[in-house]
């Protein structure tokens, strides 16, 4: 099994890269999706979040009001740290369960937005960073996701710098390119990952 950590700044296009890797045969473990699961209604995770931030972070149906919670924590590093201390251990435990269920020869891709921020690189055999210029990230967040400029800048500022992410990269995928070029690059990377998974020298 080859354990790959996949990360990138918000708006860098990491989700598209993970989708392409799955298309090639990668086993995806998506930390964001798991983070939603562990705070679903009725879970101990949601109860812990409400205890930390109060009932105002709940929507009318009893689910977590993610936009409201996001507006609170991304403007305050201390509150973000509190949220992370609740959610990250739960996500880690579930991720390990899913990894243990994968085939012995699988390429397991852990999609982890905060890999650099939380010093998680040593957990993986290698780290792939999806890279895009900050201007590209900002444009995608405001134009494609509909974020306000203030919210987009706050989300970007809450993450590691581009330089810090690149420092931990074993492989960089440039996503300031057209989709066809991105697909070609991901295909090259996938071939490399398969060789590594089989114990061969990287090409």
C-alpha cells in the first residue's frame, strides 16, 4: 500500500485532482467529507462542537450550520484551534479505519486540506501539493464559489502559506493550467505512484 497525502490551498483545485486520481484507480479518503460525517446530527462530535461554541451554530433542523461556524472560526485563530481539537481526532480515527479496509497493493489518497498546517506530512509515504497562485485561488473562491472578498481572504489567511505547503511537497501539481494539461499531469503522477506502490524506483 502506498499512502499519499494530497493537499493544496483553498481554491487551488485539489478536489479536481483527487477526482482524477480516483478515475485512475486511487482509493480516496476525503478528510473534508469525513469531517462532515463526524459532526452529523446525533454524533458525539456534534455534541462537542455545540458544547464548545453554543447552540447558535445549529441550523433549524438540528444539523451543524457550517457557514455560520466557518464565519466564527476563520476570523479567530484561537476558535479555529478549538474546533480542530474537537474534529481532527475523530477524522483521524475514521481515516485509519478506511485505510485499513483498502487492498494491500492500493494507492490510498488522503485528501487533507490542512496537512501542512497540522504537520501531518510524516504520516504519508509521500505528499502531493496542488499548487495555484493566490490570485487564482481568490478568483475561484469569489467568482466560482460566490464567496465575498472578505470571506475569501479570511479563508486563505487561515491556511498555511503557499511556501510552507511547497516545502513539504514530494510532488507538485501545477493547477494554473487548462484542464487538459492538468489531466495529462495527473496521468503522469499516477503512473509514478503505481511504480512506487509496486516498489519500483520512481520514474
